[in-house]
C-alpha cells in the first residue's frame, strides 16, 4: 500500500470571523476546527502530518501539540504557496500527499478514505474532491471536456458567466501523487492581482502534461462547507450536532427533543438513557445506562454511572456513581464525587469532596473540601466552612453520621462515625465516634455507644 502523508492548511487569520482567536481554533462540536481535520487524517494513518501555520502560530501549536510537524507560512500568498512550505519537509517521505483545510470540520473521514482509495487504485497525478451544489459557496468550478475529463479548475472570481453556471464545485481537498506534486508545484504561475499561487492550477499542469486527473464527486454540500464567518460556524455546529444526536439515537439513547439537545461529539452515553430538552453535555463526558438527564442540565467533563437521575443541575469535572439522584438545581463543582445511591436534594453544592454511598445530602447545603462516610445524613442548610481567608481546609464526617439542619462545620474538623450533631450547631472541634453533640460551639453531651438511636 502506498504510504500517505497529509498537509493541513491552517495559516489564515480568518478576518471575517472578527476575532483575535485564529480561525482554526474556533469550536464546533466541542472541539477546535483543526481537531476535526487532524482526526480525519489520523483515521487514514497519514504519517507524517504537516500543519501549515501562520497567524496565531503559537496558539495553534499549543492546542495541537507535538504529535504533528509544523511549517510556517510567513506571507499568505494562496493555497499553492502554503503547500510549497511543506515541500522540503515531505520530499521523499511518502508516496501520496493528501491536502485538506483546517476549517472544514464536517468533512467525513469516510469521504477522505474514498478519495485516497481512488488515488491508490487508479494512480493518477491527483484525485480531487468535488461537490454538486446550486449554492456556489464561493468555490471554483470544475471544468470538463465533452468526454467528461477534467480540464481545469477556474476560481469564481475570474470565471466567465458560462463557467459560473457550472454546478460542479472544487472543494479544495486533494490526494496527490507525491512525485508529481513536488515536481510541478514549483511551476504554479502567479495569479494577479494579489500575486497568489493557487493549488487549483495543479490540475491544469497535470492536463497540460497529459497526466490523468481523477475526481470523487459527492452530493452533500454540508460536508465541505468551509468556515469564514460566525454564521458559517453556527451552520457547521448545527450539522455536527444533528449527526451526533442521530448517532446517539441509533445507538439506543432517547432524545426527547433532538433540536434542543446539545451534545459534544466526544460524549459517550449508554443505552436506554433518556436526555430531556435543553440539556448540554460537553467535553469528555461519559454517561451510563438507564439514566434520566435533564431538563435544563449542563454536564461538562464528568463521569455518570448507571441508573442515575439528574434534574436541572450543573456538573463540572465531577464523578457520579450508580443510582444517584441529583436536583433539581444541584451543582457539582470540580472534584466532586458522589458514591452509589447518594441522594442530593435541590440547591445542594459539592466541591472537591466525596459523599459516601447511600448518604443523603438535603437541600440548601454546601459540602466543600470534605469526605463524608457512607450512610450519613447532611441535613438542610449544612455548610462546611472550608476557607479561612488564606487556605482551604478539610472536613471529615464518618459513616452513619447525622448532621442536623443549619450546622456549620468550621474546617479543619472531623465528626466521628455514628455521631449526631444537633440542628443549628457550630462545630469548631473534633467530635468523636458515637457521640451526641450540639450547641455553639458544639459540645459532646453524651456517648451513644450503648444507647438506642434517638431523634436529635
């Protein structure tokens, strides 16, 4: 099999985006635009991958990382000039070179695979991707002769009315024979009035030298929509969201209203989970089976177990084990971990804390920088006072503890297992196991070790 390298064009500023952020770092489907192109290239085992950077090069490199190679296009003089910058890096390293854009997130890897397969099977000078569309999208036209063979690509800006009437558009995505590319790319003529070098002229060079050109034509224009404005960014987001939602539903997830369900492409959801309207699932989020999520819920970079119910809540970098109920209006902040069977009532908040299995955390409570043992009860209005103005401190609550309503636990402090704290207490010192304590400050009233349990 002929080896394949890839060149991703990502040097443009994207002035029509009206943003200080490089265009290829704007997000679609929860990922920067360029990530989609990188994933497509990697799916075809392209190696090496060279990213042509320009505006915001350091930002792009920081996002993409060191798994690819970079070349810098100091002057943006067209697509042909951009690919020229990779010539010295790729010469002799691969038999085929695929060229694609860093701002075309909806292009399916399956389409690129077909493009490369045509190049490998038919051995032309190049294979280009075209689309049939009534909307020109500003693309160049594919010009064929009477026999149907490609003769040239004519850019829209310089096309005659007859050529503008053509419906087959050049998408700017190619797979080249590397020997042809690196020999003839230096012969691309400069195009006026901007003194630019168009990669499309490689087609004319191939035809002029009696070398074959192949075309893969698709009918879905949404695949090849480039992004130059925020409007196009939103359109691509809509396309990717629809694809993601359809994939989830085909995999056994129920979306009550797909049009108001916003799921990033990297999110995983188990079978028979139900997602209610106005729910946002973002980043590296994993949700188990038989859950009910939403409505009006945001979950970001979190792990949710099986058989959980999360209603109108926000979860960020949190972990939720099986059979947990949260909400409405719960908030799990980074580092929150709820054990199996935990019930977290409305307006509860947990940050950087573990709530043990089968514990009950009632409404209007805050547990931060804490560890709560299994089977404990955190009653309404309980607050772990974890910050003293300079440092964060930890609260430890043992198993089967009962913390009464309106209790303030002044960290660092610990409450023992099977201990009861009376409502309205302020706990400033450690309370041992099997104790009854209350007051301000809370004092141990008696031991419960040998007594039957009683209400506080």
